[in-house]
């Protein structure tokens, strides 16, 4: 089977780190769209889609968010598999009827997260794992019928709703991205130095386990494509009888 075609909705305001990270982690044929321009695909001829993080908040309702949310909503209705990361996780939850809100606290740095062990998205990942985090908003109420997959003391860190997956943490981050982000954030000098001290080769290597969510998602996309192709072929045979 040919490699899956994935639409990447990049909401990171032209951050080159984001483009580099997702191109490295997604072993697929990628078509990238600058979501912050309100740019979305012209059609739904993709095997799956990924929505990145962003400096924005979902509830700001900036003009560019409406066409993105509308395309995502229709793509989900058409059965397209989705993976959302950080802001993408929150957008998917919002589109599906969940609630996103300010946490009144900022989680940043390498964090321990627990997953339930019941989702293929986390295949091969220890039930307690390390990942880089950076968020002050959270999914405070999951969409109806969504299944929680991961969490820590701060918030939900993963959910599934049919063919839609979201993760709050950043499995795509490398050391350069983590350091750049921390230098940009409005933090006290003490906290900034504390978080920078955590960004070590050792912690990064520990967090690399979480990158398996990309491989697992793409395998899920391939399975969905096989199922849909078989169903379409069966329907075609039925019509010809």
C-alpha cells in the first residue's frame, strides 16, 4: 500500500520548528497548510489529518479559526482520521462538543503523564511516560462519547472519539524547539532557568518514547484506509449484481 496522504494544518504562526518537527516525525506524504492564514485543503482527498499546536487559544475565535474548524468538522463527518497536538487537541475537542478553558496555571517542561493502556495510540509506550509540555489551556470537558486516554495532575492529555485522537503534550519537540519556546515565554528568571535546566539529552531521550504516537496514528490511518477500500469494493460489487 502506498504511503498515506496526510494534511497537516499548521497553526504555529510560521514557526519553522513546527514544520521541521512534523516533517521528521510523520513518515507519510505530507501536504502542509498555514492554518493561521485560514488556509485549508480545497478538498478531502487525504487519508488523514494532523492539527499542530499554536500560540492562540481556541476560545479566542480569531478570524482564521472559523474556516479551519469548518473544514475539520466536515472532514470528521466524512470519516477522516485526525490527530491533534496541544492546540490541535483542544480544537478537535471543541469541534466535537467539548470544552476548553484557561487552567490559571502554566504547565511547561518535561512532565510525567499516565495513559490508560487501552488505546492503540499508546502502543509501546509505558503507562507512565515522559513528554514535553507547554500549555495554559486545557480540555476541561471531553466531547460527548469521547474516551479519556491520558492525564496528569494538570489536565487531560489524551482522548479518542471514533477516528479522532488528541494529545495535549508535544511528542514532536526536539531540544532546539523546547529551548526556543522557553526563551520566548514570559517567565520569571528563576522559572526559566529551572525549565532550561530540565532540557537535557537524558530527558529528551526519555521523552522520545512518546513519539510512538505518530507511528501508531499512521498505522491506524493505514488500517482505516484498508477497511474503507474493502467496503467500497464490496459496495461496488453489490451494485453490479
